[in-house]
C-alpha cells in the first residue's frame, strides 16, 4: 500500500466543494485522515479567499491511477481542463507525495508547492509531520518550523 498526501482547495462555493471532497475521498482511498481546514487569501491572482486542507491516505492504486482519479473527481465537481493555473477553483486536488517517489510525470512529485506555500505546508505538517521529504531530506514538521510564516497569512476555520 502506498502512503499518499493530497492537497485540497476551493475558492468557489468553497464550503460545498470542500465537504464534497471530504465525502468522496474515503470512497476511493483507505485510512483517510484530514488536517484542519485553513482559509487564506488567493496567491498568484486576485480572487476570493481559499479553503485548504490536506488528506493523508493509503491506496493500492498506481501513481498513474491516483493522478487520473484526482483529475476525474475535479471534473465531476466543475473543473475543466481549460482552467488556468492561477484562477478561481471549484475543487483543486493536488497529489503532494506518493510514498517517496520523485518524478515529473504523471505529476510532479514531490509537489513544488509544499515548500513554497503555507496553505499546503501547515496542513501537511498536521497529518504528515514525521514524513520525510525525499528531496529536502527533512521532515515535514521541520520544513514547517523553518518556513517564513510572514510570507502568507492563513487561519483555521470550521465548516
């Protein structure tokens, strides 16, 4: 079984789509746990605030199957292939880690945003603090401890 971590985000009807993700992921993956939900301002474009969290899970699916499944779930929840990288999202599901795999296809792993965005790193630290980043050779907790927390503002929310 592979250990996977998925970043979940939304800034369009965000409570609805976050709740949808919380409900659907356990139907496809095992041992699913979630971080707290965080709200943050948009990064890279002007838009509504985002809700973000991270799911930890295990799976027998291959890396390719997990990537395809996450894209399918996004499409089923209003995403289109034409959506730009820095734009509003109904549901954004990004695979952060698939065990300790390092690759560029079918997805960039580990995901570059892990070390760059507080809205990914803080929730990831909640569910994967002891997990070792295979490129940085540091635990996720250590990466969060070293992160410049003045770069991005985010706060926990309840939905």
